[in-house]
C-alpha cells in the first residue's frame, strides 16, 4: 500500500493485491484505476455484511449487532486493512468495522480510495485506547446513518 496525505487528509492511495495480480489506485478529484471505475454497485442484502480483523471478530460482531439493530449482521474475519477496504469497495462486504488502535499508514490508502469513489470513513466512538472506525461505500451511506457504534474500554 502507498498513500499521499495533504495536511493529514488522505488524497491518493494505492493498494496492491499480488496474489490476484491487481493494483487499485485513486486520487481524489483526479481519477481512479480502470478496475475501480467499472465496479458494479451491489444490491443491499438481508444481512449487513461486516468485515473485521481476524483477531477480534467476535467482539466486533457484538458491537455491530447493537449498532445496526434490528438488521441482522453477518461478520467475516480477514487479515490486512487494504484487503478489507477493497472488499467493501468491490461490494462483497457492506462495511469494514475496526475497533482497536490502528496506525494511520495502515488505513491511509483505503481511506483515499474510498474518498475518491464518494465513500467515507467515520470514527464512531473513541474511548481512551480504543477507536471504532467504519468504512462506508457511497452506495450504503444512507442506510447506515446515523453511525451509532459505541465501544467501552
């Protein structure tokens, strides 16, 4: 992954998926790679598909179930923030929720790509050493408001 931020705001990002031989890039206000420009918008599913880190999938499932009730939640654990963000962008997942500390460099690329495509990243709750962040593609912005995830430490 690579990212350019201007005054702390991600504006350009690159995510490489070597096993799929795919490279995704976007520059806010300037364009995207062809493989991002032609993504199909996925239809809303009965269950909200939430992708999370492998290390804390059960904890996030509890948080997501409370936050998105009464909608049912299906949680998928995966490694790599770039991979998880791309799954949301590609429409195989609806949201990426992260509830622990994470380095800015680990989320910068995905944040820039999501912004360039009209999506957003929201910090829903911050308590001491825990931050809950949700990545929301443009197609789901309305159905996921307000962002009500809370995490207590």
